[in-house]
C-alpha cells in the first residue's frame, strides 16, 4: 500500500480526501456533546483537512503521514487557511519515534488503520495508546473486511478486530455502520482510552 499512496498523491488521485471534515469529527468538535479543546492528533492526516479544521476550532492539532507530498500539501493548505497545526512526516506504526509528542485527548484515523498490513497493526495500536492521555477519545473510520474474493481497496478491518487489538488500553464506546465505499462495508468506531 505504501507505493499506492505515494503514487496516488503524485498523480493527484485521492478520493479519500473530500476536503471537508466528516460529521463524526464535527460532532465532537462543535456538537452538543463536544469535547473540550486540547491536543488532537490526526493519524494518517493526508493533506491536512481535518488538522486544519481542528486547529481553527481551538485544538492544538498535529498530523502525521508517511507521504512527504501529502504533508507538503497540508502545510500549504494550513498557511492559506491561516491555521497553524503541526505536520510530521512519519510512519504511524512508529508514533513514539517520529516526534509527535504525547498527551493527546482526541485522535482521528480516517482510513489509516485499515490500510496497514496485519503484521504492523499491533505496533500502530501500541503507538496511539502511548501518545493518548487517559480518557482520550479516538475516532476511527475504516472499510470492513468481508473476505479476500472480489475485495477492492485497502486490506480492511476484520469483524471484531478493533475490539481485540485495542482491548488492553481502550474501550469501544460505539461502532456504527457507515455507507458503502468502493463496494465495501465501512464502520465508524469511537474508543475511549482507559
């Protein structure tokens, strides 16, 4: 998938980048039960749409992505918007090594975890667990794995996988079905750091 994402940004093909924050994020930032602004981390931030949005709403926002071209675009977009989130080029499965810091009260993953190979997913979970403060909220969106036959797009998340992989440091607050994407089922997960 690494080559795919680098090539996609090079060619300008990024259907995952809608340019607007998802309603699930807007709800926790501006909704009736909004979270108090603090530190926010967008894991796999792409061109920074959600980091910019969070920064514009009082969050000390940071984003990390392994594609330098995406981070360069994010920095340009932030400057044009007059926002000042921090962007880091780095591997999301090595969060404690890339310099994002710790103490995050809100973490967002808009389709990153579902693209990571199975062998690196535990490292991802360890990293987000270490950088999140106790009581933190994590919003995660991903494609749900149906099987291998006819699958299009990222590897996906197996049914029950989020509960199993995040069991040691997180509790699932909600799991909601999302709409179909590229012929695959999707889901939104809201987790709370213990």
